[in-house]
């Protein structure tokens, strides 16, 4: 299903005793991975176990950590990640062309999943359309918890960071809060309502902090109405205290 720098994802059949086999996705960590990558994988397993059971959060089915390669079994989402699905929908020949109402539903489902994370005291820290999976029935599931942390506030010195989805405080001081996730949600909405558009396409990562401090914000994407864009602008307030606490009600 996919391959990254630290492992691969496979489609597989999984069967518990007395049940029929079902298709699942198996995430692997390559043998001999660096300590940091092993720890990130273990943290992801732990957090997914804490979050299991919400319809808009990717569900864990099982794991194997006794021997390498480490394995993590999760729900199989037949439509892949949301960013690629949105980009594919642009083609006139696509059988998946999304109207405004479906895009709004995607946003609302992600809100619901993120609210569950925050209720459990977990920061995602890497929310983006590429990290949202889409299952049968076009249900969005927040996924990829490798950077997530179980804290109300978190400081990091990590270098692998999703710069263009980060708020000013995270860029300047590497401090993350739930309001950092709210900012990232706004960028994810930009991706959704631009059908997988790239945030800040003409700017480099190194320009982002000064750009945002200058007051620049991305323009209204083509598929958004003014009400949706106003929500995005609220999520991108420089002062975290001025960003929304509860977003889901605005999409309902």
C-alpha cells in the first residue's frame, strides 16, 4: 500500500480464532531502524490503544513487538489518504467528484476525531490531509500518530517537522498545545476546499515564520464559501487564545 523511509504498509488478511478472515493494513518498521524511529513506532502503538473505538480515529486491531520487524495492524481504509483522494477527484474522468457538502462533511469528521484526541489529553502535532485516511462510505479517520504526545503542552527539539502546517508558536519556540492542532486543522481545511492544494506553494519552509508574523494568510480556496473561510482565518489567529476551542459545531 505504501513505503516510507522507515518502513512499509501492506494489505493482509487477519483472522482471529473462530472468525472469518478480514482485510487489514499492516504497518511495519524496518529491521535495524534507529532508536528514535523505534520509539516513535512504540509511542504510536500505545496512543492508538488509548484512542481506539472512535469512528473518526483510525482503529488498531493488533500489534507484534516481540521481534523485528515490528508490526502494527490497523483498519484498512479503501480510499487511501484524503489528500490523494482529493487530488484524484480533480480529473474530469474521476468517479469521485466532491460537491461542497461532501467537503464540509470531511471537515466535520476530522473535527470529531480531533476532539476525541484532545478529550484524551493527546496532541496530534501532524494533522494534515495526508494523515487522514478515508474508509468505505467516505468516512474520514485521523491517523498517523507517530508525532502525537500525551500532554496539554509539549516542547520538542525534533527536526522532522511539518513546517507549513505549524503555528507561529510552534515555529518560533517548538511549543505545541491543542491550539497548535487547531491551526493545523485550518491548513487541512485549505487542503480540503482546494481539492488537495499545497499550502503556501510559492514559499519555502525557511520563509514561513516571518511570513506568518507579517500577517499573511492563505487566500480563500476555490471550493470554500465565505463562512468556511472565516473559520480558517479564526484558526490562524496569531494569539492562540483567540483561536476557537470547539470547531465541530460550526460544521454541523
